[in-house]
């Protein structure tokens, strides 16, 4: 769903006191042992919030599971061989709680102490909350601790609790740590309750079921009867059912609740920054104006249906769509610029890096030092070039006569539906959409939030030029990052995912989907200047490769120099060329010592700015080895007049693009004559380098016959004769 307001951002602005509840499945691993990495990340988040002035209260499960694991270890250590042959035994849950509680708190105390934070333990039972005096004293104690910047850590005292299964009944005040967290939210007047689970939030069914969808905002009237719950917690008493009941209770009392994943390292902080993660519970959720937005699966299916309508058009009709898009871009340039300038201004105010702002801007100005002209005119030009290209769909690639009168054709075919997730650059939306149309594919687009207004207007301009016979659903615009996990599950509908952005973005997407992923994570491009290089040429190429557009992925990030240039003055010429443009230089181990410059923190580093690494190598073989060890397989260049060295470099460097005596900036779909690019791929399957129309096509076979049958191959004379196209 999409809302006419941003509910998460609205209430997180005023949060002062929050309660964080962490479940057993987050605190422990599958074998019952503590998940130290997740606990450490949790404590680091709470320390960060504590230092920012938030009043943080932690409710933690895990004592029973930890105690059981410790007692099991002790039993094994003290058992005879005969005892080990019959390991069937069960521990008393209260004994487990007593043993595990001290260990759990000792661990929290140690972790918080390392972060210079003080924590305190408060064990409670159901019965004590029936006492008004206790409740007042509890509130006073917690307020005192919070005033001292101490983090109170609550847990139900299972060791002495008189409650027995079933834990939930009409007489209970709370019956597990989930309901305890909800109760404490009310008692201590919290502004927010965050419940950490082992899944991303509340789903419409068991999370393992691919048909289940993440519910971003819980509306009691709508969802109460629709949800099918999976299994309970593997170790704790609760599970998602208990969390939802506690969340509904707290939300009805006016305390917002968010159920989200405790496996992520920063979800609590992200929620407080206004990001809509997991599932939100709020008393006013039913009052928010709902604007129906096409669901992830429906959007993908609609894109596929529209793509089939697109493929059914004649070549000239598909060509006209692209020409109309180019005209629409130019006709709406002023409107596009207004929205883009608003994005740039917001990015500057938010303190984004200059490299990101330069990618974001669609015209030159203070925000974009390196862009020489408006990108709208060049984008329109590239769209028209795509339109004039040879028809890519249903092209006959080969024709073979299998046997007399039986002809087999191999033809080009669209992939189907593409999902492209990109950051920063709104011009990428135009290129990707145009390539999808030219190749006959359906498309789902998700751009970065920093280019939100630019992407919205560009999508509107482009889809307005698509005829009704195809439909504007050919290109779906995904506006919320919360929809991405749902889309990445649609391996039966989406055929290829293309992430364009940071290493982190690409890695996250690969880890979340079964759909094939095409793209590159880094652009660590090298230029190697050989001992027989023409130095005038070398200076020009290096100037262009670094200065022309430092934020681009095909920019030179590492300069490799033959050792002979150190002594004949060649290296000094190159350094002067870079320093005259205020390029910050970092050195590899050899160069930093010789040049007396700071050593690079990593030889695999994409600066995306006016900075680069320099290193000295012995020869072309050493340069190749350096590239293979520290590069990203994007684009590499050798500058030399030695044809043998050049051929060695061109044939042995295993990157997507390898150049001789030419700037790395030529690695671009438009410059390669592809019209545009959907991205640059450094993978070795399907497509490499700039990916244009051909990279968005697959093949299929068409067989034409006259009633032939196999019948065990009796009487079939296979000729396999190649026919002219």
C-alpha cells in the first residue's frame, strides 16, 4: 500500500523514550548458542541511541535457551560413556531460566561496558504488576536509571514465575516477553516499541511461503482475519502471533509499534530515521487515506502482458514509440529541470557527496562541476539513435535444414520482464526504459530516493508517449524500497535483475533473490603506462580518463607506471598533469615511498572523485598481475608503442573491456554505438561490458515442417545443412 502521508517519518520525529524487544530467535543461533554477532550489533545500536539522548529500555528473551545449552554441556561433560549412549533427557525450564539469566546479563554487561555504557537488570513476574505500589516503584526506578543514562534490561523471571502452560489466559497481565514489552510500553509511557524478530516483519502467511507478502502497515479491520501464522518460535514461547497481539494492544493504547528484523545491523536506527521497515502498528492506521498501488506481482505480470503487446507491433510502430519519447523529453525539458533542480538542492542540503550530486544533476551548475551540457538533449539523441538501429526482435540468427523439408531457425527474443534498481542518476531511467522498449521487454524501475522527483517526472513523460495499444504498464515505477524484497521473490515472473549502484546494493540484491542478476559492483579501472609509451599521448589519455567525469564508473582509479619512467622523468610528467587539476594522489607500497605521498588504504578502491592511486610496476606482466589482484574486471588500458606488449595486455587482462592507447571513458554504451546502456556487466555469463539491446535478448528456436515425426528416427535422413539467412 501507498499512503498519502509518510506515517513512520511522522511519528519518529517526536520519539524520546523507546522500548526494544529482542526475541529468542534473534538472541540465539539455530543450535541454541548465543548469536554474538547479532547481540553485538544490537548493543552498538543501543549505545548509539543512548549517546544521541534517546531513553532506551531493552526487553530480552534468551535466558531459557542459553541455560538449556549450558546445562546440556555440563551434563555431557559429567556423563559416563554409558550415559552418553542414552542421551534422551529433558531439563526443567525454570532451572534453565535460572542458569541462563545470569549468563545472559553477564554478556550484556560485558558488551555494554566495552561500549562505555552502563546497563541494569530488572526481573519481573506476572503477579507483581497486580500491585499498585510495585508499579509506581518500577516507574520511579526506571526513570532514575534513564536520567543516569543507564539502559534498563528487562526479562520475565521464569525461574520463579507461577504461570504454567497455556501461558495466555484471561487472568494474565502478561504471559511472555512480547506481552511484557507491550505492558512496559504502557506502564513507562514509551513513545515507540520496536520488536525485533527473525523475519522482516508480519507476512500475510508463513514467511517461507513464496505467496506470502510483507504487510507494511497493519490495519486491524483488514488484516485480522486474513493472516495465517506459521510455527511458533523455535526456542521461545511466543512467535509472531504473540508479537502481533502485543503490538495491537500497545498500538490501541496510542503507542506506535514496529516489528522488524533483528538480523540487520541497523534497523532500529533506520526506523528512528523515518524509514518504513517491517510492519507498522498505529492506532490511526485505519484513518490514513489509502491510495491503491499495484502490488509487486501484479505490476510484474502487467509489464509482461504489455511487453507481449509491444512485441506484436510492427517494426515501424515500435520505432515511432522511441521517436515520440525523444520528442516528449525535449518538449518537457523545462519541467524536468525544475524537478531535477529540486532534487539537487535537497541533496546539497542533506550533505550528500559531490560525486553523487554530479551524477544526480541533469545540467551544469554549482552542483555538477564536470557536466558540460544538459543531458536531456543528449538523452533524446541517444533514444533516436536506438530507434534507427536494425530491428533486434525476431532476427533470424541461423537457419538449418534438419532433414528434407524440415527447417530450424534460431531467432532473437526478448528476455521478458526486467527489474532494474539504480542509484543517483535519473538519466539512467531514460536509457533503461528506451532499451527495454527497443528490445521488447517489460520493465520495473526503482531509482534512488535522492532522485525521487526527477524519476517521477521522467517516468511520466516516457509512459505518456506509449500508445494505449501497449499500455503505460509496460514500464512500472517502483516508488518504495519496501517493495523490493517482494519483487526479488518473483522468480516466476521477473526474468533478470540489473542493479546499478554501489557494491553494497549489488551484494544485497544478490543475497535476496533467486532471479539471475546482471551488473557490476565496482569500477576500479586501471591505466598502465608502459616504458615505450608516447608521453604526450599518455598525458592526454590520463587527463581524460581521470578528469572528464570523475564520478563515472569508467573513470581511471589507479595509474600503473613502468619502473623505467621513474628514472627518465616520465612519472614526474604524469604527476604534474594530475596535480595541475588538483587530483589527490595516493600511492601503492612502492609509489608512496618513492613519491613521499600517503599510502592508499586499499589498492581496490573506487574514488568516484578527483583522486586516484599510483603504483610502480616492473613490466607489463606485473601490471596484468596487479589488475587481476586488485581490479574489478571493468575497464583497463595500456599506453605503449610496443605492439608486442600491447597484444600481451589486450589478450591476457581478463576484464570486460580492455583498451590500447585510448581513454577508459570510451567504455560506454552510447560511445560503443549501442545507443544506450542498461549498465556495465563484469560477470562472465550472458553479457559483459556495456549492455545494450543485444544484452537484453535471448534466443528461441522455430521449426517449420510438413508433418514429419521422429518415430524412433526410422527412415529420417538428417542432413543438418546450413541455409542462407
